[in-house]
């Protein structure tokens, strides 16, 4: 059995109620809202909330730049591809990429 690899597509993820790429950020916003409305956050929850806020702020920055670039900002793959492109292109890109790198 150890030599068997199963490849599952998006249909399996959807059936298991896992968020698909194009709805992942909406689900992340829901989780962030739940964390934000919880009093007495544990340190780990507070760190998670800070990470969610960082990504949402970067997403808002990306949304403002959308007139200049053709991406789908609500698609997680497009979002992280844009961040990677900004990292590669370097200076002149408005994203504060240090915030993302420090979040890990």
C-alpha cells in the first residue's frame, strides 16, 4: 500500500467541503471575522489573526492595482502569483513583501 499514490482533483476537495481556490479567500475572511469577534484570544489565535490581516491588506493593495494588471484577486493562486511576481521584479512594487515573509 505504501507504493500507491492517489491523485484527487477539485471534485474530491469540493465533495469534502474543502474550499476551492476561487473561494478560498472568502472562507479565510470568514475565519478572520470569527477570530476578530472572539474575546480573550490565545497567542496562537492572535498570530493567526495577524497573518489573516496581513494577507487581507495585501489583497486590498492588489485590488487597487487591478486597473494596471489582469488577475483575479479573489483567486488564491492568482494572489500568490502576483506576490511572487512582485518579489521577482523587486523595487518599484508597492507591496510590502517583508510582511508576508515575516508571517511565516
